[in-house]
C-alpha cells in the first residue's frame, strides 16, 4: 500500500478562516486494512482518494 501523508495543512492558513482540511484517524481491524489495501492496489489509487470518493457518494439529507 502506498504511504499517505499524515498531516496536511493549508499553505496560507489565517486565524480568521476555518481550516480547509481536517485530519481523521480511523481504527481498523487487520481484515479491514487488508481489504482496503487490496482495493487500493486493484484501483491503483491512494487510501485517501478511495475514502474521499466513498464520502462524496454518501447521500445528503
């Protein structure tokens, strides 16, 4: 699995603006990690990209 940067910060952060990026930590079982790694390898994408795509597909109510 490709490594993903753990900390991402906006380049021009100002105290008056909310951060444009949030960091989320997930606790996964070994089986979940294996499945995610296999899916990333199969799709040729980074973990961050796969998770972002899944979140974007969530219905908004």
